[in-house]
C-alpha cells in the first residue's frame, strides 16, 4: 500500500507542474467543450507511458551492472536537480490562463490533445524516464502498485482540472495558489533528490 501512496504522491508532484498541457485542459474546462475527451486522452496516455517506463526499466534492469546503475542514478539526480531548479525559476512568475480561444471540432480537439501530450518532451522525461528509473529497484508487485498510484493521480488530476475548474476558477486562477503548488513540488522533489543521492553514495 505504501508504494501505491508513493506512486500517487510522486505522480501528482510531476503532473501538478503548470505547463501547456495543463493550460489546455483548463481552457477546455472553462469552455465546457469536449472535457471528457480531453481528460480521458491525457489520463490514458499517462497510464500507458507510466507503465511503459516501469516495464522498460524492469526488463533492462536484469542486464544492469553496478556501473550502469550508478550512471542511471546520476542521470536521474541531474534530471531532478534540473526539474527543481526550473520550478524555482518560475516560482515568482505569473501564470497566464487565457481561456479566450476559438471553438474546435471534436477531431481537432482530439488531435490537439494528442499533440500536447505526445509532442511534449516533459511527458517522456516525467513518466517513462523518471518514474521508470525511480522504481527500478522495486519488486514487480511494488512497481505495479507504484504505477497504479501514479496513474490514479493522473486520472484524478486531469478530470478534476477539467470538470471542477469552473467551481474553483477564482482560486485556481490565483497566482498565489500556483505558488503554493509549486512550493510543494519543489520541497517534495528535493527530498526525492536527496534520497537518490544517498542511494548512489551507498552503491559506491
């Protein structure tokens, strides 16, 4: 159960970072236009990419030696430091939530959602690389719980963002609220970085 919770918190920390995909979901939520389509495409995509990363690292982990594991941990640490610094960099910036966009057909929305998802490099670095790498030393059942937890976080976030945004709009559009969210991300991911550093030092 702890791996389910860990996956949920880790996945939520990654997905909470404001970006083009989240802005797009917010816009569609404000317009009440094809919200389910947008949310389900984003959620299923995250689910597929999360487990792709987990099972890729599970498969290749059988061929890892100590040197490869240390290299992967170092790469993970570099990515985490970059991720945290990027959050620190935008911490003082204002978020522009412009909902004044033109109408699109269902097909256009579907294709646009795919574009925001699969043409976004951060999607692969967050789901495939980060979650797969982070869980590489877990047992198989622990990895599954971890992936399910991260996937649940994705489903809750996207559907919550899409369907509840009208209700929470006056709060969500507050830059102060997003600053608190980013602060949580910075603190949690910094803690993960320290954990990976300690694990790497132990391997040495």
